[in-house]
C-alpha cells in the first residue's frame, strides 16, 4: 500500500495534463485546420508555385510566430508562479509587462523583415515567381505580428489562471472566421493567395479581442499600464523572455536549414514539404499544446513548493506524449492515400507526404519530449538550458544529419536526417530535466538565485493594488 499515494498522484496529474492539453489543442487544432484548408484551396488552383510560395513564407512566419510563442511562454510561466504563490497583483503586472514587450517586438520585427524579404527568401532557396508570391503573402501578414503577440500572451495568461477552455474558445472563434472567409476571398472575390493572407489577418484580430476581453473581464488578469511598474517588472520578464525567445527561434532556423536543402530537389519537393508543414501541427496539435499546458502545472506546483507534483507532472506529460503520438501516427498511416490524393500530389511531393505519413510521424514523440523538457526548464528557473537544447537540436542536430541524409537519399533522406538528430537531443533533454528535478530542487520551493522572485509588496505599492 505504500506506493498507492504515488500512484494516485500520478493518475491525478495525468488527468490534469490530459484535460489541459486537449482543451488547449482544440483551439490550436482549429487554427492549424484552417492552415490545412488554406493549403487544400491553394492546391485546387492547380499551381505548384503557389504551394511552394506558402512553404517558403511559412518558414519565415514560423520565425515570427516562434517569437510570439516564446513571449507567451514567459507570460504563462511568470503568471502561473505568482498565482501559485497567491499573488494575483504580481501576476497581473507580469501579464501587462510581457504584453508591452510583445507590442514593441511585433512592430520592430516586421519593419526590419519586410524590406529584407527578397534576401531572406533567397537564402531559403526561393527564386523567380515563387519568391515574388511568397514576399507578397508575407507583406500582408507580417504587420499583424503585434496583434498575434498580445493574443497569444492573453491565451497563456488564461491558461495560467486555469481557464484553458476560454483560451481554447478564442482560437476557435478565430479559426471559424478564417475558415469562413477563406473560400469567399480566395475564390469568391478571386484574390487567390492574397485572400488567404487577408483572412488570416482578420482572424488574428478576432482571437485578440476574444482572449484579451475574457482575461480582463473574468480574471482581472492584466494590471493597468504603469510605466514605473512595467520598468520594475521588466527585469523579471526579460530574464525569461530573452532565453525563451532565443529557444523558440531555434526551431525555424532548423526548418530553414531543411527547407534550403530540400529546395535543391525542385519545386515539387518544396510543395511536398509545405503540405507536411501543415499536416504536422494539425495531426500533433496535442503535442504542441502540451508544452504550453504543462508549463503552468509545473509553475504553480513549483511556486507552492510541491516538488513531488512537479516530478509527477513531468512523467505524466512524457507518457501522454508517447501514447498520443503512436495513435496519431497510426491514423496518418491509414489515411496516407487519401491525404496525397486530396492535394493531388505527384512525384517528389507525393513521396515525401507518404514518408511522413509512415514511420517518420513517430519521430514527433522525440519533439514532444523536447517540448516538455523545455517547459520544465523555463518554469524551474533554468531557461538557459532550454535555449541550449533547442539550438543544439536545430543546428548540430539538424545540419549535419540533413546534409548527410540528402546526399544519401535526396529530399526524403533530408527529412529522415532531421528526425534522427531529434532522437539524440530528446534523450539529452530528458536526462537534464530528470537531473534538475531529482537533484537540484531545494525543499523550500525556490531555486538558488531565482531571478523571478519579485517582492509582491513592492509591486502592489507601485500599481496601487493591495491584497
């Protein structure tokens, strides 16, 4: 009977992980499903150049979205820890501070990126008409980066407050609007690729309105903007934001390496990779959502000094990832024929899609282990570890494997090489996470030199909010 409390704890946390992940993933899946439908509509236009253009543009959008995701992780982590410690005023201050950072970054990055689009797309291997189409698509979407930044931050704050359902609803609203507008703008008004981009921008504003209004009205989750208070909270936010953003932008860097290598094998190969890029988040939305869902669970328990629950939550998340990936990969394998037919994929594009829907999909488990480990590092005061893991995985764990794979097996070999590198870094991330939890967490619930431990009394004085 001595083991029964541990078993009960593991089961309880597994249920919590599953519920948080599934509710978060439903919203994400709505957005990813719209991206998937976008690709189907574009394929119906019968122009491989359009599909390839979305593939190249998606790599650059992946970069900007990764910055936003990094900031959302920061907001969720800081707010969850403050809530776990019983300090709602501090949580609201963190939410406002990170949003201010998101707005600033969301304005500066597009201003720098849009003039440089021809050069950036050229580095990825895009040429001629494909490059022109990709640049036009990005010019419409990139200016809304700050809108999506605050929307993602608001959804992360909602999850930190335990309100994953309303965070999910915000993305469902945006996804629905996007899905309705896509056929109207792409076909009805004859806007083609421009119509898909415009629909995405409108959907971003819908998500922002839904998430932000709910976070404020239901949870009073944002403090009123106050220059002095924001400046005070900036140190804590930046201490997490810099490594978190650096961690997340490593992923699109790795994607860019793979895209450039695959581009050597022609437009069909890039179009096939673009389809895989839409299939992956749709099929494995739960794995993507898990990293955002597990963070608040670990952060709140760490803030409350419940280290046994921190360890159990991590183990539950890894086990859940394994089970989900096996089921999702099996479904993709069964549907591999209809999927390739849906996109009228031929030649190299068809071969790559079939490869992904076969054994390659199982490699998503290792990506999931890295996601869960990085979320643990960020919430346990070791954000630098997640930065090192992600950059290692998407440089040393990508470039040599991808180039070797491409030399041996063409475009398909490049994708196999990318997956092989992920196995090594997933093992390293898991070992580091277990070492952190088993050997370095002190009993009082605080990490030595914790840069996020801000005295709530000072924050309340600055903001005028007192408990």
